[in-house]
């Protein structure tokens, strides 16, 4: 991974807790943690594999003390794919919130394994991991590098694609509305971040501005992890301090 440069939207970095979700059956249960919902990979139509291949790697740095000590959290991306909108929207009651995305195609999903390789607890906040997008003029013209799907309106583009932050997060551990979770030293968690529909592309640029970027091909899957906790994700605060 290299510096993101101009590939991703320029937004302030945010730190916090992370997410991960798993599921065991087709039954849906509300978790005791906030408004989280337990879902199955089968219901979401997420591909699974016993030993999924690595599509990209990188390191997401966190700090438990505001920047004095840096905790390295290696990321191993194993999935970039598409899932139908309706099952997830129904379980998270996001039908009205995502109404403008209907008819644009399946949702985009990025799945990865995150490990806390530091000596202290890690609280990665993942709602600022974004898919790189282009300008509205490039999008509307269908130019090279445009990731927005055909038929998207300018209002929908501005709301969901510029920048393209996660709509929802799923994890094998508790996850909150900032796509944030707690990871103990040495612990590895599985995370799925769900994004708006995109135009078919060979590769996606994905990451955090000023930190890392990854070029993600299509394909892969997630490990067989069981129950996944799911929640809607709130975009990061984009106001400069």
C-alpha cells in the first residue's frame, strides 16, 4: 500500500472502535449491544471460503493514548464483491434511508481480517475507510475511473458517492455506528464494510486518505466465521476542527 494522495476524498482522519459480525443461522436476533443485528452470511449472499486468498494488505494505525504510542493493526483484504440490497436493508430498517440507491445495482462489500499486533487494546474506527471516486462530471460522462453506476442522479452522487463511505458494517465482534470496535492485543477479527452500488470495474481504490490505499480486484470471500453483528454506519465528521 502507498499513500492515498488524491485518489480518495480529502477528509480529516478519525480514530475510534471497530466492527465485526458473524452469524450462525437464518434467524435474525437483536444483539444486546445497541441496535446491532445478528445476520447470517447465507442470508446476505456473502461468499465464504475455508482459506480465502489475500487480495491486498496494509496497516491501519491506532493509538490508545492520542498519538504517543502507535498500535499497528495489519489488514488482510479477502473479499471485494456485491450483495443484494434488500436483505440487509430490511434487517437494518434502512429501506427509506437507501431508497435513492434502488435500481442502481447490488451493494458493494469489502471484507477483511484485522489483527491487533500492538501491546495495547486497539479501537479502530472504520467509517472513514472509503472507495475512491471521481468528480460528478466524470461520473455523468461515464469516463475512465468513474465508479458511480449509470442512472445515478447528482443529488444521490453528492450524498453517497462523494465521498463513498460505508453504509453499514458487520463484524465478528461488537460494532457501533462509527464502524468502530475493540480489538485486544493479538486478536484477529473479521469485518465487512458495505458501500453503495458501483459501476463494474477491474479494480477499486480503497483506504483512508493520508494513511493507506489498496487496489482491490473483484472476487474472494470471507472465512467461515459464524454470526456477524451488523449496524448502520454514520459517516465521519467532515468538519475541520
